[in-house]
C-alpha cells in the first residue's frame, strides 16, 4: 500500500503528529555520535519547506520522493527504524486508509450555515410526510398544514 489516494494525508499527519517524535532514547555510555531528535528532523525548515504547516501535497514534489521512504529515510521515520521498526506499520496505514475512505464517502462536512439549512430541510421533509399521512385520517391536521403552507 505505497500509493493509495489517502497516503499523502496519512504521511503528512504522521510527520506532524505521529508518536515517533515522542520516543526517547538514552545512551548507556558516552558516545561521540549525535543523533538528531526526530521531531527536530520532522519539523526542520531546512528539511521540509513550511515544516509546521499541514501540507499533504508536499509528498507529490519530486524532491520529497526519497525522503518519504519510511523504512530507509533519515528524514522521515514515523514508525521508528532499524531493528525496532514498527511491525504494524502497513496494517496501521491500511486501517487508517480504510477509515478515511469510509469517513469521506459516507459523511458530509458542513459549516454552521449549511448545517442549519440541512436541519431545516429535514424538519420540513418530516412535517410534509406527517401531513400527507394525516390528510388521510384527519381533516383538522390537513387544515393546519395548509395554514402553515406545507
Ligand atoms: C499509526 C499507527 C502506528 C504508529 C505511528 C506506530 C509507531 C511505532 C514506532 C515509532 C515504533 C518504534 C518504537 C521504538 O523504536 O521503540 C513502533 C514499534 C512497534 N509497533 Fe507500532 N505503530 C503503529 C501501529 C502499530 C500496530 C497497528 C501494531 C500491531 C498490530 C504495532 C506494533 C508494534 C510493535 C510490536 C512494535 C515494537 C517493535 C520492536 O520493538 O521490535 N504498531 N511502532
């Protein structure tokens, strides 16, 4: 699952907010090698333009192609690396992609105004249904509906 349609969104989310940046490592003895803290790499302006911005399209840029290799890249390691590389990485990415697909194809995101319009339309539809049902049983209800212009 290296190139699903949601992969850029998943990769960008894991770059900015993955758990990898919180992992701590402690050297048991003094060493002469300096390992950059992962969050410093993931959020480094010299590595990623506008590093603090959520920009899934960055992963489509050819210059980021090599950086994006989560198994080998020193600039992108949301699932750790080396011998401790996360064995659940592909499963996790697949689950996230399935969830996102279900979410965006099943639900519609509305702003406050659209939400209000949606609720009003729904109430009107329900009233219409109720009215058309009660027309059969009660002329009083029919009259009330007529008065309300439904
Ligand atoms: C978005 C979801 C996930 C993220 C961001 C993530 C990230 C990581 C990271 C960064 C490590 C390395 C930890 C370290 O170096 O100490 C790790 C290790 C591990 N992950 Fe995940 N993981 C995810 C999902 C999963 C899933 C779904 C599973 C199992 C089904 C899993 C199982 C493991 C295991 C067993 C290790 C330990 C590997 C070892 O130490 O040899 N992870 N994960």
